[in-house]
C-alpha cells in the first residue's frame, strides 16, 4: 500500500507537471502581448503628440518605460517645446515693439517740429496784424484776424499736449519733494489771461501740503484742472481749491467748480484722449487725459465727483512729502 501510495504520489506528481508548464507558457504569452501593446500605445502616443518619429534612443527608452510613464514624459517634452516656442515668439514681438516705439518717437518729434515752425509764423503774423489799430478798425478784418490767431493757438496747444502725453510715457524723471503752493502759483500765472477774460474767482487755503513728484508735470496737472474749471465752471466761474491728508502717506487735492455738473454716463470717458465735457467750449480734449497720465505715472490716482446742477469736484492723489519743502524768499530762485 505504501508502495502503491508512493507510486500514486509519484504518478500524481508526474501527471501535474504538464499543467504547470501550460500555465507558465500562458503567463509568458500575456507578458509578451502586454509589452507589444505597450509599444504600440507608446508609438501611437508619440505620433499623436509630435506628429513625427522621435529619435531611436528616446523611443526605445519610452517603450521600456511603459505607456503611462511614456505619456507623461511625452507630455512634459511637448510642454517644454511649446514654452520654448512661445518664448522665442515673445522675444521677437518685444524686439518689434521696441523698434516701432523708436520709430513712433522719431516720427512724433519730426512732425511736431515740422508743424510748429509754420504755426509759429502764422501766429506771429496774426499778432502783428492784431496790433495794427488802423487795420483792426474794420469789423470783418478784426474777426478774421482773431479767428486765425485763435485757430493757430489751438493747434499749437494740441501739438504741445500730444508731445506731453508722449513724453510722459517715454521720459525718465526723478520724483522729488515739491513746494505745492509755488507750483499752484505758477499754474495760476500761466492761466492769468483766461482767468481775467472769464472774470473767474479762484479761492484756496493759505497752505497746501507738499508732495513728491516731477515739478513741470504737477504744474501741468494744476493748470489743466483749474483751466477746465474756469472754462466749464459757470458764469462767472467760481473755483475752489482744497486738500486733505489720506492714509498711507498720500495727499488728496480737489478742484471744485460751480458749473452744470457732469452726467454719470459721461464720467467714465472724460479722462480719455480727445474727450470733452461739452462741444460749446474750445479745447482739444487732452487736458484731463494728461492729468490722469501724469498722476498714474507718479503713483497716484484721479477721479471726479459730480451731480447735475451742483458742480463738479476733480481730485487727484499724490505721495505726500515727508517734510515741508523749504520756501524760497520772494525773488529768489531754487536750483
């Protein structure tokens, strides 16, 4: 029995060997098929992502890595290639943009020079004619000369405004503490003919806070805002200047007028180039655009508050000077 049992055991062991071999062969086939499928998927992904066959060494490495790892690697490779392409495009775009800005700068200066010379002659001749009392006795001649003079001055102001707008973006300036009272005084002096013509009343506190900025630009901001208030501020215009400190080291300045106010639908566009509050007043529509561009460049902000029939308040914020600027004595100059 034992022998037969041992023989039986031996027979059973011998009879199970063929089944074990069949299983291993099946597993081997599955592995081979999986590798082939991985290769097919990898090659397909390669063609889909790149549209071309990769180098043989890289392709073999991706095949050995398996389909998921290969897909991740291919995606990263594709992203790097795309980023590099976009970087090259951006570099070319920046180079072209710098070239165009240089051309635009040269063009604007040439045009301004070419336009200024004949305008200066026209304005000068009109002023000579206007100064001749015998010639200006005739009403028709007087009206014609005044029209030529006014048109020439408007054109000249437009050129100056455009050049200033262009220079604000291009010029590198150093911001420094400014005497605001002196800045406002110079702006009022430049507006004296307009203020006298409109019989405007300008009131402001005795002392305004000093700021940090570029003197000529800040003076232009005051001149434009006060000039607008005189033009649009009713008849006769009453203009009030005010200022207050803001948190964060800023000062807010306000120019209030007694005009008809600005409709809410128009407030968003009045700081754009060539926009005016009304067509009944002469101008080129650059004054408020210059104000916004200057204040933005100096790190501040602009705005307007208004209600129909209640006048308008134009304001701008600038960094406050840490200490008061030393005032120059009357007649002295600061270098």
